[in-house]
C-alpha cells in the first residue's frame, strides 16, 4: 500500500497505512487440522494424545486450547484472574477476517455474532472534516466478545480461574506445573500464554524485558446510544483516524458489553496514542485515585480526575471537535502503556511460549489477537502433522519467531512515525 501525505496543521506526515490484514498473512486461511465434525471422535481416537496445561486464559490461551482440542489433545487452561474479574479489559479489537472465519468454521460463533464492521475509513483534519476517504470494510469486535465465545466453547472444568502458575519443573516425560495455591499438575506440554508481563517467560529469557515505546494508549468506550443523538452518523459506520503532531486518534464501533450487535446498542471505542515520558510524567498518569503507583496500565475507574481534566484540555487544543467530545464524555478512560518485546527462542524442552508473552506487537497493525491465534493454530497443526513432539515444536518455533520479529519491527516503525518519533 502506498504512503500518502496527510493534510493536517503541521509538518507533512504520512497517514495510516491500513492494518496488516490488508497486506499480509498473519493467519493462514486454512489450517491442516481435523474438521469440526470429526472433533469429538478425534479426541477419542488420537493415539499420541497429549495432556496440555495452558498458563493464561486470554486470547492466546483460549485459541491454544481450542486448536489443541481440535487436534485431539486434553487441554486445561489455568487463568490467574478470579472469576468475574476478566471483564475490565473489554475494549475494542480490529478483527482479522481469517480469525472470524476460523471461529465460524469451528461452530464457535458466526461472523455477525462476534464482529461488527465499518464501511469506510475517514482520515480527518483538525476541523473534523474527512480529507481522505477509503471505501473498504474494517471488521471490529471486542476483547470480551471473543473471550466469551471461546470460553463458552470449552468443556466444563477445563478453564480454571484464580489459578496462578508459579513454576515448572521439567523431567524426562514432561513437566510438573505448580500453582500459587500449592496444587501441582503433570503434563506433556506447558503452553505459556501469560501476556507480555509473563513471569514464566522471564524465568526462561530473563535478558528480554518489554521496552517502553515512549507513548501510551489513552482510551475509552461510550455507549453508542449516548453518541448517536450528538453525532448521528459520524461514528457508527466509519473508522475515523486523526493524526496530530506526536499523536494519533482513532475510533470504531464495537459490540455492546454483552455482545450486542444492533446499531444503538453497541459501544464506540476510541484510542488516543499519546506520548508520556518515562519517569515523572508517566508515573503521574499511572498514579491511581486510590493512592497506588501503577506501572503498566490504569484500568477503567482508577484515573485521578486531575489527570482526566488535563487530558481533556489537551484534547481541546489538538483534536477535532468530535474526538474532543468523546474524550470529554468518557467518565472512565483507561491507559495501556505501549511496549516492544521480541524473544528469539519460544521452546524450552516441553514448554512453549506464545502470543504477547513472546512478542508485544504495538497495536498499529491490529495484529495482536490474530498473532496469538496464529501461534496457537500453527502449534496444533505442527503437532498434528509431525512424527514427534520435539520435531513439531522445533518447526513451529522457527516459523513463529520469523513472523513475530517481522510484525514487531513493522509495528514499531509505524508507531514511531505516527507519534512523531521518526
Ligand atoms: C491499546 C491496544 C490496542 C489493541 N488493539 C488490538 C486490535 O485492534 N486488534 C488486535 O488483534 N489486538 C489488539 N491489541 C492486542 C491484543 O489485545 C493482545 O495482543 C492479545 O490480547 C494478546 O493475547 P495473549 O493471550 O497473548 O495475552 P493477554 O491478553 O495479555 O493475556 C494473558 C493472560 O495470562 C494471564 N496470566 C498472566 N500470568 C499468569 C500466571 N502466572 N498464571 C496464570 N495466568 C496468568 C493474565 O491474567 C491474562 O489473562 C491491542 C493491545 C493494546 C494494548
């Protein structure tokens, strides 16, 4: 896709390049795994059936469980978060069509149950008028909608919450995984899907830690019903993008809090990539309204009012009016710091690391979920096709390391450009 110079009030800059799914193959269209009709039969038939423990029950862990079950293995997911507390992450995800197709083919959810879409992309100027319009669809969903559907598909008892993995011991025929409550579980394979702060990854690759990019995602959602009366068509069918000096703002609709897809019942999701210098400025942003200094993110409801007001004032100076309005109307914005992370090794005997635990891909390619899903599906496929587990893991590692580095590099390049750090 060619770069275009974007017309905004400042030095010429390059506009958004579209998300990776327009131009690359993060997810393969078809994976060589048993068809869904064969699934239960396969589970009973597989000779080399593995007992698999998955540590981390978000996107990577759930896709790993789904795909490995599909290939006939016994999988249990252990998630440290207590039951009922996963909802606070419910913000938007731009969804790759291949991921939606996979979920539909598995009978987990139809496209229109899991994703909504915009019909066009508007690149705005500071007055809020589109200076460039692209006429393609972008499919969007939310973390909680994908989470709910994947989780509901797992058999009773195979998704265990409030279970923090604390260690792993390797032995000749597998691993012993330990949990904070003292339980120990034997398995043939441990899949580490613990996200970018993974303690297990730190244990195996202590020299690689996430590096702060210099900016955060300051974000929020508003019920579409609150937005429509003010801006009847501005946000519902359009993926909006605005580049100010050193920051980027975008909006798109996502399903409602309980997966609602009807217009008026959805949420408008917005993300503002904005620089905060490491040290005083970042610490001040992340110092929460309960008096705790947080380090990587600030969940909804914990932002100090002074911080919110300061950001509204900046929005008034640099954002188009409709975007400033979104920032002002959002009572509980939240913050996620943006990092870079890539590790050169994913397999450590009978332990493998995938998703964000291995690669933090800055969100500008909207590839994080598809990448975690691709890692998981490729893993199941490699094990399904190889003669033994060691061969499968070695092949999987080679391919996924190559893809991970490629995505991290491209996302970093885009992010630095959008936030003026050329
Ligand atoms: C601002 C922003 C915007 C984004 N936008 C998009 C987008 O548009 N499209 C997209 O595809 N992706 C997007 N992403 C990325 C996407 O959210 C992640 O890539 C994806 O969630 C990664 O999934 P994961 O399962 O690897 O890790 P995570 O989602 O981080 O999950 C890790 C899980 O492991 C659990 N865990 C951690 N340690 C332990 C332990 N010791 N024991 C048990 N459990 C543990 C955690 O509680 C958590 O549930 C975005 C990310 C950000 C920050």
